[in-house]
RNA sequence: GCCGGGGUGGCGGAAUGGUAGACGCGGCGGACUCAAAAUCCGCUGGGCGCAAGCUCGUGUGGGUUCGAGUCCCACUCCCGGUACCA
């Protein structure tokens, strides 16, 4: 870097000034050469089994072309400090890093430029690695992994085949190998949907088994995104019905796709959250997403047709079910729709159309054209049409009309409801619009003047349920339904099975072969990895036509790759790829044993590092609450069921770091402009001469407001940046970036340097004698406070303690020996480079990285005096220094003797005295 | 609408029911300097007061308590998630 002239702040440079760039780069090279952060596995040379283990993990990044900005490493700095702290505390610390490198951006870039995604990915990873190393992070780089590495995705495919080879045993609530299902079927311990296995002919046997697998193909309504040329999982679609990546419109349509049976694990995914130490908000988000609700399925007979099944959480209200609704797509609709309106049909029920058949067809057409977004915009006004048919309410014995309406969704419950307008706001609105009867079955309070009443109260108009509370009535009616064959207690979930196929290129090929008769054949384990074939065009078969069929990109692979002959039978390869999430579902396991070519992970390594509760600290953004974190838990549970891992949950403790926010600028059209090219003028901002408006948001590519760490390194150094990001606030809150504020922590480091080093001579300014008195007390208080803050990740307050200790050293000729020994060790996890440099200049033994964490001398911080506050009528009137062991009598006497106190007592005697010694004496007059 | 989380100086933020505003940024004043930067010292929530000091003050309104930023009730605003989920 240049001389002081370009950096006015540091013009006065001498040989012995704080040359942070030189120091930081030199120590980073030294640490790498010494393999300082390498941690051996059990059985490896140098492994010390007497040390406790700590597995401290970051959510690995997608290596984007834009490189890191200063917002990315916020969590990484936190885990690095925590890792360094635990190393000094004597733990075996596993702290790895890798890259989640399959995914859309590299492929989009390939589409634009023709550059193979592998090349883009490689250069991005190289850049990310350089940037991460420049932060001085203490990763064990020997364990680095990339999800795009065939030696990695070999095991991703292997896990997929375990899912394919397993089924979920509902009684045991766990996955088991499908071979065991076949055995039990053959021994007659089970039947195939009620049919004895001997009586099932071969093609049906295969179809039955395929339908039981955890990875299966099914035709389901899926989210189809024409702009991306692929289908997406529910979790990848936003509230607005758009793709999470790219914000493109998404359409619902039925398609045959690979699915993973995550719904089998719904209960365990909820219940086993009890086992982990996670932010309550993330647990709640997962519970809400799984959406377990308990209720009942009721059977309503329809004369001359199959009965209608409905799910409700309020079976106690069935006496108030005055009409029925099916989703427009419900399969029973065609069957029950009449060809003529029955007598008594109200005109408002018919859409003004001559026959039910035409009316239903017209309504369905309109409903199918509405997107989810349009449904919202229309403010949920209730629409629908009568089918002409009636169902029998089994409790009231009355015939009630059956409608179709788009407020009932095919995707939830049974796709049909019993409508109880008295207790449901939506049903009330519909009943109101269609002039349907309303019967209250729960008595509202006397002052209730609303429409539907959803609160608690005794049952009314409900025959044998009258007078019962809602919970009692539910129990009673379910007993009745089960006794009379009219229904049963049921649990439903919002969670859908995980749509696992993508029609894109840059992902793991699904290792399945399709036979001539539709049979599915797994690629044998010993033929993995099934490598991603080359194609000459990465453009998806994108289309603006929402009805265009999705075509997998691997259809462009060579015929050699696509067609395989086994024993004379021609097979074709599965052409879909896996979603982005596949690789991140298990990467934390591969770090444990990254070079194992025989096993996903050796059992000894897995047992040691995962221990009883899995990963000791997992830090990442909250945006993965229902994506990665849910998917990974699901895979982990399957691997646990099949005996490949020892814990039920992978992530014992989760922590969500906040985001770094920054100003952003938009031009007149609302387009974001690069923040580095915006010029501040008098009271306004301009970009290329055009006025722009300032906004504010999460730092990143989309707002074009990223700040590169490289620039900060040059101007302030790595240690300053690390300290600054930690000092901005608690790790779990978002905070605004302000480059000019870095100067505060930078001054701290400059001051620290000058306290230890004579800038003119380079002499080390350390005394032979230790500190005494208040300074010694301050030192030990600092040890105590910083140690506590380290455990709880409260790095901002720890740094404030460092400032105080450092400021106390200013003005001393020399740093007392004990402080010189302890201070660099306390600070080393946060600012490792300057501490290592001071450590060596003082000629201390070894590296500060492996030095033991200082211990606080409690006898020194146990003070013998304290400041006692005297309150009169609750207001602080005086502060008196008192011995710590002061008695109540002495304290009260002292308080009453105070002139200030007396002034506020106005000669009166206290009516009441409360003493919390030695801190407070409170007098009440 | 429902479910989480939050509201403290000009700004970022500290405060086991017991001294509100630690620490930092910014600001003001001073020392050093020909000058500036850097560095060092002091001050810095509002109001009243020459001062000692008094008084108000943690989104709003109530409550519990000797004492409330902290606990309880109601409201309000902001952030995140989710939504015709029966």
C-alpha cells in the first residue's frame, strides 16, 4: 500500500508503527504453513481423545460471481471467534468450510455466455477461498468440500438411493429397507392394501413397492415456473406465488415428478424439535409450516353416489353444517353434478346458467384461470355455484346443498368441507352471499354482536352435545362418529411431500434407470458417481406459454449417456436433476470424514464429532428456517433410521445471525444503481449526473449496495473489520453498515499497539512487574466478563471491555507484566493477527492461537467496598461508599446521616426501611 | 387476520426488578502544531439554575412494587413469517 500521503490518518509512519497489512498477511502465511487449524480425526496421528469436542459450523455459501461483500461474513466472524475461544479452552474444534456450488446462477451465466458452469463455479470458489482466507478464519481447509465435486455428489446420489430403497413403517414411525417390506409381505405379516402378496401379480407387485418408497414418482399438482424452465418445491415459492429465486411467476399444474416422502416424518419433525436448542421463532416457523391440525373426517352420504368425505377441526359444530362445498377440482364434482336444476334452486345459486353442468363447467374455467395472486387481489369475495346435488347431514338428518367454490382448496384436507356459517367467518360470508341458512351451535356471550362466532362457549342447537364445552363436545362427537361409521378422528398437515425433480442442468443427476415397462431400476452403488453429462446448450426449454410441457435439460445429453442396455433390456436414464437443496442436506456429515472413498462417513468419526446432540453450534441466516433446515432434518432422520448416523437431530444448537443493512440508491425508474458510483451533493444524491433517491436494505447484489472487504482490508486491516462487525451490535440483530465508524475500533488497535510498542524505537514496552490495585481488579474483571460474553456470543459487550482495559493502559510507561501476558490472549479470538504479533514481539512461547485461555482470580474481583444507593420515596438521593459486609443497622445509620437524604426527609422519620445490602437502602417517609 | 420478535440520546448500542444511557461514532472546547492530520485531555439526554442542585425522561395509557427500560393489562407503530388450511 502507498505511503501516508494517500492516507492522511497515518501519515507519520515509522518502522515500528502498526503496519496491519504486513502483519496480517505475514501471520496468515505462517499459520497456513504451520497447519495451525488442522484438526485430526479419532485414530489419526496427533489426535487427543482426552479433549472435549466442539463442532462449530457455518451455513456454507453459494459461490456467486460477485464475490463476498462485508455482509456475508458476519456469522463467519462469530463462529471463528467462538472456535478460537474453544481451541484456547482446550477443545478439539472442528470448524470447516465448503461450497454449495450447484444451482441456478452459474447456469444462468452459462446461458448468457456459453461458459460451462463448472468453469464459472471453479473460478468463483477460488475467489471465495481467497477472500475467506484473507479474513484470517481458522477453518481446517483440508476438509473443504464442494457439492459439485463428483466425489461429493457420489454420496448425495447414494443417499437418494437409500431413500429409494426404503419405506416408512408407520407402526414403528421410522424408515426401513424396502427388502424388509418384501420379506414381511412374502411371509404374510403384511398385505398390500388388504390383498395377500401371493395374489398380487408381478406388474402390480412392482407398482405397489414403488408406491411405498420414500423416493417415488407421482402425478401431483406442482409449481411450474416457465421462466426458469423447471418445477419448484412449495418451500421455494413465495407468498406472492413467485419463484424464490428470480421472482418469476409460478403456475400450478399436475405433473409426474419425483417426490420425497417428507410427510411421513411430519410428527417427528415437530416432536423432535424439543430435543434441540434453537431460536423459538425458527421452531415456530417449522411447526407452522408442517401445520399439524387435529380434527375429524366426516362422511356425508349423497344419494346414488359415493359418499363425500370432509375434514374439520370443529366436528363439534356438525349440527350447524347447513351446506357443503367441494373444491372446483374435486374428483367427485363431475359425478354429482346434475343435468337440471332441482326444484327450489335459488336463482343466485346458478350463475344464471340453464343447467348445473354448464354452470359448474363455467365456474371451473374461471377458477382455473385465476392465479393465487388474483385470488388475493379480489379480496376474497366469496364465489361459487350449486351442483344440484344434496348430502345428508348425519346428525341433523337434513339434506344440505353441495356447492363448488374456490375458497375450498383441493390441496388441503379432503378438498371438501362441511360449511358451518355460525362458527366460521368464511362460511358465514358465503352463506350470506348465497342466502343459505345459519345455525349457531356455540352460544356466544350475551354482548356478542358479530357474525360468525369462533370463540368458546357451551354447545347449543346440537342435540346430545348441548351444554358441553368445545373440547368435550369434540370428544363426544368423535365417539359417536366412530360408533356409527360416520367418520373418525383425524390429523392433517399442511406439509406436502417434497417435489424433488428439476428440469435444469447444473444439479446432481438422479441415479435411476427407466425400463421398457415403466420399471424403475437404481443405478448400482458401485457405479456411482453418475456423472453429469456434457451438453452443448444450457438454455432451459423456457417458455412464456404456461401450458408448455417442462423438458429436462439432460434430454440434450448424448444418446450414449441416455440409453443403457442391461442383459439385453433397453433402459433410459432419468433426465431430471436434483434441487439445489440436495447437497446441503448432508454436507455437515461429509466434513467429518471428507476423503473417505469407501463410506459417506466412517462410524468412529461420525460418533466422535456428532456426539450426543449433533453440531454444537450452527450459525446461519433465518431465511433457511423452512428450507434447508427442514430438508436436512428429514434426511438426517432417514439416515438415522437406517443406521448410518447416531443422532436423531443434526443441529443441536442453532443461531441466526442478523444481516448487515446499508443505504441503497434508486434512479427515477426505481432501478438500483451501484452505491460506489453515487455522489452526495448538497442535500441530494446523484448517479452519472442524474438525481437518485436513497433507500435502505439488506446489503447485497439485488440492491447494488455491497461493500467489498478487500477495500476495508487495505484501509483498516482485517482485525479492524472483524472487530467492527462484532462491535456493531448483538450477533443476532441486523445492523446498518457505516464505513466511517470503523475508525473507532481501528483507533483501539492503534492505541493497543502504542501501549505495547514504542513507535520510534520498536521497543516492547512491557514491565517486569505485575499490575496492582484498581488496574489489577480491572484486569480480572475483564477476564471474567469477556469469558462470559464468549460463551453467550455477546461479542459487542466483550469489545467494550477491551476498550476500557486498553484506555486504562494509556499514559503508563510500560504495560504491567500480567496484563501484557493476558490481554493479547483475551483479544486473540477477535483480532488474532495483532495479538499474534504482540505475542511474538514479547517473545512468549508458541502461538497465541494455542495459548491457554486466561483464568480470572475471583479473590481479586471480590471487592471489599461497594457504592450504596440511598433512595427516599423511591428516588435516588445519595450514593455512599460502604464496606461490602456492612450491617443493616450501620447502613441505615449512614443513610440517615447523609445531608442530602435529610434534606429530602424534611425532618420526618422513615415509616419503612428496605435494605438490599450493600447496594440499596430505600427509605419511605 | 393469525404466529414470532421489537420500540432506550443526533447514530450503533449497554443495563441478574436496585446509580438508565457502559463502550463506540458524531459534536463541542482545550493542549500540541507555522498550519492541518494524527495523538492526548475535558464536556456531551431535555428543561430550570451563577452555582449547589432541582426536575422531566426508555413508543402510549393504566397497574403491581419501597423501587419498573425490565413484571402484568390494554393500545400503538415497526420488522419477520404465514394466510380463504376448514
